[in-house]
């Protein structure tokens, strides 16, 4: 008997795993959204940062890092890219140069509703086969898993 046949019963098929199906759908949803964002010159990770900043007049990279659940260095790199695209502005405090304040620029605030519309469109394209009740159950199930496992890092890619 070959080793393949000997172990065939002990090796589960990929498609029997919930994680496989979550990743399968997630990858396609994320990739489609990234393609939609191409013309805006904003990446999915930059969109997440901008959206998290939208409700605040200004914030700090540290607060933003805590909110998103990524490192301060990671936030700093994303903010640097957004500053270079003139979508975010950064100010240092005169009395403490270590403290920075960041805020969306007027251009960033104008762009964000367009990006949110793309996110909404992407969701609709992928999840339209589900009824409103099925969507609510899916989201509630995902939130239950997030809470049960103490997940905090916001997906950025």
C-alpha cells in the first residue's frame, strides 16, 4: 500500500475547513476592493487608516495604531504615504517634537466618501446573493468569533 493511500483517511480535505471558505471569500472580496481603489491611488491599508481618522478632527499615530491594532511603525509608514499623497497632514507640537498630530486634509475628506462608496459597492457585489437576514447572521457569527478569540487587529490587506 502506498503512503498516500495509507494516510488518506487521516488527512482532512481543504474544503472541509471553515477557515478555507472564509479565506477563499475574503481573498476575493479584498482583491476586488483593491482593484476598485486603484484609480484613487489609495491602497486598502491606506483606506483603513483614512476611514479610522474620518470621525476625528485630528488624532495621533499612537491612538490610531491602538485603534487599528497595528504597530506604531506600521501606522507611521502608512501616514507617511498618505502625507506624500496630500491626503493626510502631520504637525509636530512646538514644545514636544516627539508628539505628532495627524488629520485628513481637505482633499482626504473629499475623497473618503468616494472610497466608502466603492467599499459599499464591493460588499454589495459579493454579498448580494444573501438575504438581509443571512448577512446579519454572517456578521453576528464573525463578531462572535472576534470576541471569543479577543481579536483586535483590523484587517488592512
